[in-house]
C-alpha cells in the first residue's frame, strides 16, 4: 500500500534522466492546457510545487515570456537540473507541506500531479502552504472526485490520493474556485479524473 512516507522516500531518492523523462515533455497536451489557463489572467511570478525536471516551466518560457519562475521539489537531482537549465529561476529542495518561501511571495502557485502522492493527514498542511505563499492564484492539476467512498476505492485500486479540492479549499477561505476538466490525452484514469482547479487565496488568514 502506498503511503505519503513511502512516496516521499521514493521520489526523494529517485534517479532519472530529468531532461529526457521530464523537461522534454514540455509540449504534452495537458501542459499546453495549463498554459492556456495561465495565459488567461495577469501575473508575473510563479512557483511550481513538485517541479521535477521543469517541463511546465519550459512551456511557460516558450509561451508566456518575461515571467519570473521557480519551483520546489524533494529530489535534489531535480532541483540541480532546474538550476542548471533555467536562467535566473529560484529553486529549493523542500517538501510541499513546508515551503521555504516567505508569505505571499509568488503571484501563482502551480502543482501538476503532486498531491496525488500526499495522504489525508498531510494534504491540509500542503494547501495551507499554498494559501500562505500565493499572492493571486493557485492552479493545481490533480485527481478530483467528490464522492468519499469512490475516492477510497480509487486509492485502494490505483494507489493515488483523490480529493474534493473545492471543499478543502473553501474550508481554508479560498474563493473564486473554478474546476476545469482537462481535455483528452493521458491514460484512461487521467482522462476521467484529472482536473485543473483554479482559486484565489485569502489575503489575510
């Protein structure tokens, strides 16, 4: 059974060709959809939670020029790759539930299939960190299911965590919450259950 602890250990020590397996996937359809959403409102700075090899940041540098970008990850090799790849980016090795950034330090906080590895005892702290660090918007691309029994079944079947993000975000005083189905691409699980959730963080909490 996959747990937050086992997933953290797995991703922290995973050895990959970050360019081939992550960076070079910058043109995948779901990343282009993320770019469309990000291009729909005004912002200057963005940090990605679970940045990996920076594929989303690569798409941003191509489609949304002139932005300040960066990211965090628990894998030191991934952060080292990003630091060598992106000029003037800000990158840190840290977990999603303890982001090493000051309050309201980036306009946008982005995640892309990061919280599918975060269990129920940790997810609230992760979302609180988004609330603390985001100035204008959060954009998260994650598995979303409303029904709690179906969420449990999907975890037992697939090993990933599914959440009712609008409900969790409302409890933390996020507002203007939009749920957008990600069209096409990916495997059957992704086609059915991945969504973009866009929301504004409270300015005070």
